[in-house]
C-alpha cells in the first residue's frame, strides 16, 4: 500500500504561481512514476505532468513551458511548480503514484486550485 498526502492548493490570481506537494509513504519501490492529474468542473481527469523515478518527465501540451515537476526521491516527494496560471488551470489536482513492479496505481485525495481575480 502507498499513501499520498497532497498540499499547496488554494486561490491565486491570473498570472500568479503556486506550488503543490505530494509526499508518498508506504511500499515505495523503484522503478515508479509520480504525477499530477487535474479535473476541471464538468470535464474528465487529465494528465498535467508526470516524472519517473529515473527523472523522465512528460507534460501536457497545455502546461508546457509553465509547469515543472521536480522530484525528491530521498523524500519520496513530487512537486508541481505552476507559473503563469490562468483561469483554465482551475481544477482539483490529484497526485498519482504508479508502481511499475505490480502495475498498481494510487491516488491522492486531491487539492483544489482556483485561478481567479
């Protein structure tokens, strides 16, 4: 089992920045991937960014150049640094941990990001 604890959501003005954190604990093994998905009201959940335990990253086209996903393997923590936020980034952001050994996926409870003036 893997537990995920997210933090860092909130209200931010357009053009602002916000950083999300997700700390994983439990049965953590490499190789794995951690990432952030988001779900806007009335829309399906979609990938924002992900990073493997070896450092390979993948970003949605909509966030490229604005978001980065640093990862601290020693702390089993992944971050989502979000810059130049716009109202279309408003969503609940969910952390995902994927275990490549057994193919299991674990979700966090989500943290709300609201971009509004």
